[in-house]
C-alpha cells in the first residue's frame, strides 16, 4: 500500500548541474541546481528552475544565456560548494580551482574541468511560483573526448554524473546498467 506524502517537489533522480553565467561586471559565476531537465528535442532545449533570490537568476535574465555543466562523482565537493556559497560575495572559480572558459557561441562561461557542458541561449522564461523556469536552446554540447562511447556520444559510465536525493538532501552516483532502452520492453509488444 502506498502512503500519501502530500504535494511536494519530490522526484528521483534530480540532476546535479552547475549553472554558469557572467555577472554584471563580467565575472564568471557558478551555482548548483537540481531542478531541471531536457524539455524539447527539436530544437534541442533544456530547462533549469531557479529562485529569484539567487545571484545567477539576474545574470541569466541580463545575459540571455547560461551553461549547464555536468560534474562527475569526483567533483561532488566542488558541486556542493558552488551550491552553498553566493557569487555575490565569493569567487567560486578561485575557491574550487575550476577554470572558466568563454563560450564562442553564447554570453556565458563553462567549466573546463567538468566532463559534459551544454551551452544554452535563453528562449523562454516562465514564472511558476517560488521558482522561475528558464528554457534554453542548446547551441552546443561539449564533452571530454575520453568520456565518449564507441558510438561517439557521451558515455554515462565514463562521465559518472551525480544525482541529488531531494528528500534526504544527499548526493549519489548513477546505478548499474539494466538494459537497452526501447529494446528490453519489446517482449510485451504484439
């Protein structure tokens, strides 16, 4: 029997992303975010939801661009730090040792050390309540060459992205391979 928990912002898994922008002075900033995901395939788009109180919020609105940086398990400490410190008072790149790289396509930096980066041009902004949803068109995906699979695409087993458990406020790695999508369920097709 299932127990009702009421209305909560609770789903598994939530991504651990580092959203990067430039502030009003052109200083690169980074923040951790867990409310986001792919929202369209054509054009390729990703969404991230932030509170207006965050320093990054104003930068996305002003610059109309952001990057999604997917850290690996080995970068969990840095990812947590950029989520608890404020770019208003701290230079998160200097503290973490991350290197900001200026995008050639959008007005936002990305992190050189993370394995996977999405460079996004802001398409839409949707006020939802406490959070604002930013929908960005993915202008480019960058991945470390040694993180590619034999198919030439990012390999989740090599990237080892983080996931966030909202209810326990804890980070986890991605689990084991279970089977090929769009294939293992074919036994039920007639």
